[in-house]
């Protein structure tokens, strides 16, 4: 059967605390369920047909960037969909905003909406008519049923495809010291039992990131995860001219050696790996080649959820402290609605509250920064906490495990064996 989304009442803003509280009905007796949130309303209008149901959904929001977040939050509460929620909504000035499986599409396109005369194909988004779009959605089969049956409505949507609802990104920076491999061995032991994509946030092989140091010191520990590692370059890598040891060791995974920055996608997230050794790549300020590339890629890939990884912290209570050279790219992340930034450089763990472009706490749209210089290189002092700092530790090696969901994320700091410090929490995409 099809889902009909009537997106005609665009009145107020969605926020995470207003997610509706619902449950999935499994029996025909539960035929009148209505799920209501402050900014989202869903009413089941069809009977149970094994695993297929028909719903009408109304989203009440003036902010088109919030519409998909509201719907995805609704369906993620209890429903496991085989083709993730896809909508297309009219903007307050006629602009169209589309979301497909958590990815924002067509931000600047304009569609003309009017009275529905006939349903027309909208490609992978199903069918569109007026200001409604419809597509197939499945919910789990009843535990009392023998299995799902075919949909009785074949008019609308693409063939559903199974896909993950979350992915793991895990790692740290400041990793392998050739003078003592115990720290990196301890964090590598955590990764031995952790599935997912690994990040290395720079200063990965001390003291100077030569190819010999990578091979002798990084490779015996974190090197066994090389095939699933997304690396970032640090300042110690550039103690070897042009960071050639880093680029030789990681090869194509490290990106263009003349740049040292790149982006990749993971479970609908757009993830930027940037080069914070600004003097090595022509600067990080507004208008620099790297900053222009970042803004252009954000515009070309406007994902509902996004984050960045680079080496030097924009904000830090550690020994070297905050790095103002990264301000313009930090501001770009905030303007794009990014969720978080992961850095290293200071050999501590520190978590910040969500911050705006100026470093002020902004819990609705702010970017949350994690300093994770805990990969095993050494420990350093914590100085006076800077504004916005929420959690700090400087005596525990460990990794930051990020569970990336379609509409949010969870973070967990996982300590080396024998240590008790941990940190964890959740956030939503905005």
C-alpha cells in the first residue's frame, strides 16, 4: 500500500524533544491508532495486511530543513523500514526540499504545486502530485503471522532495498610512538573487537611520521586495520617533508598528497577529513583552496547528517589549546548544520557542548567537538577549561566510538583495559 504525505500545514519548527510517542500496531483490533507529536501527526487509515499498512502523515513545520528530521524520528521510534523514509515538501517560498534515506536533495530547485490532477513519477522518490508524495513503506511482520505478504498497491514506489540503520565510526588521534608502543597496542586491542570504519585523526606515527616509522611503529598495532581506516594528517607527519611517509603508507586512502583532505559517505552521513596543517596547503582561511573546496562540497552533497575530522582542535583545554586558524572552516560546518567535529593534537579526551560559529553554547544547532588525542602516543596536561567544555580526562588511552544513525548519533569513549573512565551520550541531526 502507499503512504500519502499531506504537507500542507507548515506552521512551526520541529525539535527533537517533540518526537511523538507511538507504537506499531500488530493486530487488526488496533485499527484506530493515531500518533501525535507537537509538530508531527500520523494516523493509520488502512487495516493491517500482514506486514503492510497505509498511513496518512501530516508534518507541521515552517522550516523545510526540519521536515525530514521530524518524519524520520517518527518512523525510527518503532518501525523498521525496508526503504527509508523519503519525502518532498514545499518550502515557505515555493522552493522544493527533498529527502531520500536521510540525504537532502534539490535544496535550490523550485517546484510548482497546485491541485492534484494526476500522480506523476518522481523517480526514486515515488510519485508526486500537488504537495503530496507517496511511496511504499513496510513495518515488521506480526509475531503471530507466518510472514509478510505482497503489497496490494503497485502504483508508486521503487523496489525497497534492505540497508543498515546505523554504522560505526571509531578511532582516535596521536597514536603510535616509536619510543613506546604500549599505548597504541592497548587501543589497538579495543579495535580488535570493534567492527566498523576506523579513523586516525593525525600524528599517527611519532616522532615524524616517516614511512619507516609508520612501518615499524604504527603498522604492528593500528596497521592491522589499515584496510578499513580513514586517515587524517597531523603536524608531526609534516616533519617528514610533504608528509610523504603518511601518503606513501596510506596510499589512495589519504587522498591527493598535494591536499590531504577528502570526503566520504557512511550510512547517509557526509564526513569531511580536512587538513589542519594550514601552512602546508595554502591556508585554511576563507577563500583558501581547502575552504572553498569544503563549501563547494557541502553545497554539492547537502546531507541531513554530517561531521568532520581534522587534527588541530578549534577549541581545547589541553596543553596547546584552541586553534583559531580553523575558525573559518568551523564556521562553515556550523552554517551547514554539521553535527560534530573530531580532532586530536592535544593528548587528552575532551567533549564540548554543541557550539555555534563563535564558540557559544547552542544546543539546538551547534557543532559538538570531541578532542580524542588518546590513541596511545602519550598523556599531556589539562589547562584551565575553556567555555563549553563538558568532560575532560588525561590519564586514559582509548577510542571514540561513534554510532551513526539515519537521524542522529551516539558517542562512547571506550577506555584501554584496566581503566574506568568512560563517556557516552546521544545527539540528533539538525
